[in-house]
């Protein structure tokens, strides 16, 4: 029995497999390596959801990057964005003049990132772009440019590969749709 087999019972289906994720992360790493060659790149992990994606992605980027971690509150234990965003943990270092790449797990309404980009722009980085593992374009309510996205997914609540429901399921190696009875 695989160690995570028990939590698979809480999914209605697997949406993205670990093999598909690994291939997409490798491709994205190559793109970032090419696009940021010669730049002073700071990769910013948005905790906690992006942590698994981030740690895989930085190892696919063949450049002298620096890393930062930021934590914002968005969902609590529900499944839809409140639109209220609060910085729980800020960056440790100054980003003025640097090329910032925000690494996020999923873009849903876009409110969280739209807010974050505005906050970070006030610190005068040279550039600021977004890389997300998952995107739900059908759910967008704000105008947001996402430069790098690995997978467009339908409007369903997903967990795994860092994404949680009430702090559970982050350790699932694949991404799956959570059984609605778990949160309804
Ligand atoms: P937005 O501000 O774009 O509506 O929400 C972004 C945040 O909502 C993500 O960083 C993530 O924490 C959470 N979120 C949105 N959709 C999902 C989902 O399907 N599953 C999980 N686990 N979190 C989600």
C-alpha cells in the first residue's frame, strides 16, 4: 500500500499526475532559464500552497537566482476567495531594481495576486511577473497578466502537490479534485 493511498479516497478523480507535473515543471524551468539569462532574478514562493511547486521549480532553473518566501492569507478553511488579503509574512530582502518572479500554486479569482503585484510594485523592482502551476481562467474576476502557467484547469476545488483543504492533502504527489462531501 502506498503511503498516501488513504487520502486518495477523498478525491473524485486525479486531474494532473505527478509525471505530468514533473514534465511541466522541467519545461517551465527551461523557459525561465532562457528568459532571465543575465538578469538579477528573485523567485518568490507564496506560502504555503506553492511550496512543493517552488522547491521543484527552482532546481530546474539554471541561473544564480535568490529565493524569498511570502505568506498571505486568502482562504482560511473555506473553498472560495473572500477578496480580503493580508500579508502574514513579508519578504526578508529589498527587491528594488531586481527581476521578481512570483511563484503561486493556483490563480482562481486573481484577487490575491492582483493585490500582491500592487504591493510589490511599490518597492520598485525592475520587473515583476507571475508563474503559476494551475490556472482557473473561468473564475477570474480581476484583470491579471499571468506570464507562466503550467496547466489550465476547470472550475473544481483541487488538492495535492502543495495545495490543501484545511491544511490537509499537501503531501499528495498528484493533483486531484476533492470529494465535495469533504467540505460541504
Ligand atoms: P484567488 O485570489 O486567485 O481567488 O485565490 C488564490 C488562492 O486561493 C490560491 O493561492 C489558493 O490558496 C486558493 N485556491 C483557489 N482555488 C483553489 C483550489 O481549487 N484548491 C485549493 N486548495 N486552493 C485554492
